[in-house]
């Protein structure tokens, strides 16, 4: 019991190994400078990115790659804003051409205001993408049957929501997440719903392999400091999971000896 | 105007004069738009155009293109 973890504590998705268990989005920042500073402070090795039309009236506008180097940080293209399987597949084919990456985040969303995962659309898109050679990390409902089915189809990571996208409500479903995790062998990532550092720590304590968040950092009053907080929270939650928490008991158990008291 | 190539680019109608050779390629179009081809992806009539064939993919009036890149997203 020297307090060290045997070997390096890494996780692997689709054959790629990472030390950081925090995946961060790159959206909704004030500007690209702040985006870069927050990613640096978070220690994240994977960032999600969106695919959008180039602004043809301003071709020289700075691009994300100028601030976040895809050679150093793994870009995980997403399908945010896609409400059908067809849109999602088309978007990720473009992403693969733009960056040459097969590792993608699939999300097929239902209508606002919940943007809840559309699971029939998600299954349809996942099947098409896997057939086309993509490695699919999939955003999904906290549905144990869906999670197992997506894994059986060949998805490389299962990523249920903890609460609606951008809500910052924290994990509304920790028990369900734990139960889903029991039946998933590929990386299990909580994606969406994290509001602050303690939420991220709880996700990691549950045994998740990683946490994916964006708004919790980008919408904090000071995103760079929150990014640092998230880095520490994910590390702390992970260590607590590895350490194994004490059992809960309904009553006190004194920490100081009851013998030798003065009378 | 004769000789010009009328395209739909990211949903907008745009016309381009072809180069002296008479034909406009995807590579030529990206040059006219001053875009860095290493940072974008192109779809021509809803089919991906691999970067390796930009130079020999010819455009004609009525073609519809999507030119995309990565931006911040969650």
C-alpha cells in the first residue's frame, strides 16, 4: 500500500491510448484564444469539433486548427445539429475528408428544447458509419438495452447523457449509469449534463472511463479556471474509484478511540 | 454571361470565370476563393470529392457544392 497505482492509468478507445480522461468541446467560447487557453488548462487530449460551411465572404478568418493543433490534440468530429441519420452520416464523411479521421462522435438529436438522443436515428446512422469504416463513439440515451445493442453493432464507446445537452443539471441518473456500465465493455463516457467539477468527479467515481463536457467550462464565468477545476475533478474522481469508497452506514462510527478517555 | 460557370456554393448562387484553359476544377475554385485546401472538405452534388482528385474534378454550371471546415463544437 504505497499509494501508487500499478502502471500508468490510461484508457484506450479504438486502439488509441490516452492519459487524460477529460474530453472537452470547443464550442461556445468567447473567441479562439479563450478556446485554446481552456483546452490547455483542462489537460484534455481529445476535443470535439463541429463541421460547418466555410464563410466564403471571409476566407482568411482564423480557423480552429490555427489555435488547437490537430497534430497534438485528437480532433473528434461530431454531428451536433444533425436531426436525421442521413445528415449525420453526410457530415462525418465530410469530416473524414477534411481531417482524415475515422474516430468520430455520433449524435442524432431530437427536437429542441431537449435535444434528446433520437435512438432510431442513432442506430441507423451507426450501422451506416460502421459499414463505411468509421470508429463510432456514440452519444445515446441512458438506456441499458440501447447501450448493449450499440456495443454489439461495433460502436467503440458508449456515451449516455447525464442530463440534457448544455443544461448543466449534473448527473440526474447516477444509478442508471452505473447499471448500464455493468454491461458495457467498451469505454463508457458520460457525455452531456455536467455543470460543475463535482458532477465530473461523481461520473468518474461511478467508474466511467472518461467524461465529455463543453458548456460547463465554456459558460463558466472564468472558463480557464473551470477547465483546471475539471481536470482535477476528473483525476480525483478516478482516484476515488480506484481507491474504492468506504461503505455507507446508517449511524456514527467514531474516528477517535473510545478507550483511554479521561474521567 | 457566356463562359462563366454558375454554381451553388454553400447555398448561395455564385458565378466564376474559368481560367484560360476554359475549364474550372475544384482546385481552381478553391484558389479563386482563397481557401486553404488542407483545412476544408468539399462535396459536389452531395458526393465527397477526395482531395487527391481536386485538380481533375471539373465543374460546370448548375453544380452545387458544399465547402466545410472544422469549427468549435461540443
